[in-house]
């Protein structure tokens, strides 16, 4: 499942959802994952400057879904588009994605210890 943002405000900016209750739908979908009885994946696409700051929020969402796997990748800039105002500065370097992932793991470990 794609987890595009760690909080409602960021979700609004990143996804520009069609439904006003998109945040509640995201959390509800994650809650459903925990009952699947099979391996599940949370897929996070890091957009530097947009959704990469709230690691604790991401950790809470991943924990909510009890996801078996977490896939973290950086956004790929595909050129200028009228539909998006992203540019190359929003594409994180590999070492930034690795650091984000390490910090996310630390947050998840802290939640598990609680």
C-alpha cells in the first residue's frame, strides 16, 4: 500500500486527493492490512521538501498497518509538467533515502518497545 505522507497536511499537498476524508481512508486501509493474515507492504516515496520530515508520523502509520515490509524510494523527476511543480531538487540522493530509512527503522523500533 502506498503511504504518501505522514500527516493530513502533507497528504493534501502531495496527493491532492479527490476525497475530503482521504486521511481517514488511508488510516482505515492501513488498519485493514493488520488483519490480512498475509505479508503486506507499505511503500513510501520520499519527496524532498514535501513529505520527508515527519518520521514519527510515518512510523505510526506503518505500525498501524503492522506491515511486514517497508519499501522506501525517492521520487523520480520526469520533467516539467503542468500537473506538478516538482523539480530535480525534490529528488533525494541515494544517501538521503538510506538515512531516512535508518531513522524510520529507529522510530519503528521505539514503537515496538512501547
